[in-house]
């Protein structure tokens, strides 16, 4: 019996992971029990305890709460008491001591800073190649807005920091000014989804409001949009399209960058309505997790046969690599 706990079924990227997980597990002869926490850690913790009581043989957990390690430690303690292996994935348990506290515990995910660094590199290179076209008001500086998925989440924090920092490094090295946040009086250089859902709706709402004051008529149009994920990118694009931007050839394109390279984002990129994304490999994530599932099925050590993966030296964490995606190559 394998129980898989997702932080929120409504998350587009997580939905792609779930589809890949289901397909691969069924091919292994396993019918997974999928649980939706709908963004609630207390709900997820109750679900885990219910699964343990029902006789689960393996817990695979996409943890809800990432700002503190306590909920993950509670789950590890419960799994250890029951003698059940537990695999965390995607949303990183930042405190290595949680993973190290139980020899049947591991994490599968990305190296959070990589997406921010790649996105920053992609943005910087794109701007240097298209600077005058992006600089709509011709003031020599690119104004931007950044949409952050969640406070305290390792992936969101790294993407928010390094996307801007690395883009600025490339710009200044080439003799260009740093990016200018659209609202110079803002205390933070991002707008966050206050519900922590990384949602298209949050970005769309922000963008609709923003465009009321920051637009070409006022000579202060936002010229670049950086998003922590593709869902938020799609929400921003929808708002732009409603006022005539990013509708393909013949319209002004505001560069929009995301993370995940979901199918819908790739379609927007290929259509010329979105500029780029950083692929977070949903199938690769599932394949890596299921290599550990196979170890459990075979009675092997949880981290056996993982030489082909990128594994941290001091903790049982496997890193699935990111890739840049701009539509010029298939994958």
C-alpha cells in the first residue's frame, strides 16, 4: 500500500507530477492512494496518520508547510514509530536534520537556487539581445514586476532572489543599468500570493490593478514580468492580453518569464506570447521517486541504486535538474 500526499491538487505543476506518478506506479503494479491537503498542513498531518493506521507500507509526502520543519518532523516521527519509509518530494524539507533523523527517510526535489540562477541568466541574455525593443518608454532602464509564489518557501525565496540578482549582474557587466522595480516606493521588490498557492488568479489580480496606473499612456508601463512559476506567468499574460498586449505577431510583447515549463506555458512560448520558462521535470521527478519505491518493494535500503542521480553528500536528498526552455528546442 502506497500513500501519496499532495499539498494541493489544484497546483498545475503538482498535477503533472501526480499524473506521472499514477501512470508509473500503476505500471509497477501499485494502485496509489492519493490525498489532497488543499493547502492545509493540519489536514495533511491527519491524512498521514489515517494512512498509517490503515496499514500504509510507504508514505510519499509533498509537504504543505515549508516555513518551519516541525510538521515534517512530526510526520517522520510517526513513520519511524510505525516502521514505515517516508519520501518527501518537491517542496523541500530545508532542515537536513529532519531527513537524517530516520534512516528510512529521503527527499526528492530540485536544488532550489538553480531555477533562480537559470531564470536570471535567461532574462539577462534576452534583455541584452532585445534591450531597445523591451524599453518601451526609451528611458534606458527596464522596469519590472516580480510575482512570488509563497513566503518562506525555499523555491520561492531562491527564485525571487536570484532571478533579479543574476539578471542585474549580466546587465551591469554589459554597461546597462540594473532593473528598476516598477514601484520605487515599494518596501519589497515583489508581489506575493498571500494565499501561498502560486496561483494564476493572484498574479492576474495584481496585474489588472497595476495596469490601471502603470501603462504606456502614463509612460511608465511595466516592461518585464518575472514569475516564480508558470501559473502566475499565465495569470499575468491573461491580464496583458485583455488590454491588447502579448496577443502574438503584430502586438507589443511584454517579456514574461516563469518556471516549470508546463504544457500550457510551452504552448504560450511557442505562440510568442510568453518568453521563457525553466523546466521542472515532472516526469523526471516521478521517475526518481519511483526508483526509491522500487527499493522499498524489493526490500532494499531506501537509497540503494541511486548512483545515477545527483545526491547530496551529507543527507539523503536527490536533486532533479532544471533546464531552460524558450521554445527553440522540444525539451
